[in-house]
C-alpha cells in the first residue's frame, strides 16, 4: 500500500487528463468538446511542425519531464497522448 508521500507525488489518471485538456484548450485554442479519447490528436489540434515544438514545451513545463521526438511516433489519439504522459509522470 502506498503511503501519503507517494500519493502526493503520483498524479492519478483523471488529474493528468484534466490537466492535459485544460492546457490544450488554453494553449492550442481547441474546443474542449472536440477532445475525446479516440479522436486523432494531430487532426483535432491541427498541429504543424511548429505546433509540435510548442506542445513539447508545454508538456515539459507542465509535467517536468523531457520529451523525445521519437516518443510521438506512436501517439495518434488523445488516449495515446494521455497514456504516454501518465506513464512518464508516474515513472519519475
């Protein structure tokens, strides 16, 4: 069983998803109603190469880990994106 300190360090999935959705709405001006787990991340956010740079900077700023370019190769949907960040946050 985890102690109280572990619970403070580890964000639960709902907190991570809420934080991600909040910064996507704020930083990328996407309608929150367009964000769903199975939606295509790139198409929904209308990302170009410069937007990816911004997205990486926002992730690193909000979640405190370094993003590698190759990490995005297998991210297609919002659920892929959520899972990637949840795994990285909870691994640190």
